[in-house]
C-alpha cells in the first residue's frame, strides 16, 4: 500500500460471510425468510459493535495524540 499500513478488519470475516448456517436440504420460503431475518439481525448487531469499537479507538488515539503534543 502507499501508506505502508496494513488494513485491519474489526470483525470475523467467516462469520460475517456466513451469518447463519443454512441446512443441507431444500428449504421452504418461510424457512428461507426466517434464516434471512436471522442473518439481517446478526448483521445489524455486528455493524453496531464495529461502529462503537471504531468510535472508542478514535477517541483513544485522539487523546494519545493530544498528550504527546
């Protein structure tokens, strides 16, 4: 990269990709909707946790920079 900084991903990529375990069989429309609702609910939770973690990290780094000046 140009900045020589390696990006970090503050989440589990495998879990984010497969938020729910789909059965190894054909599912009905109702079951599929239920699985998608579970994945969506879990996604919202992960995004909120990530947002809070990034906000805390920004504040911590800002205070660290301020104390170094």
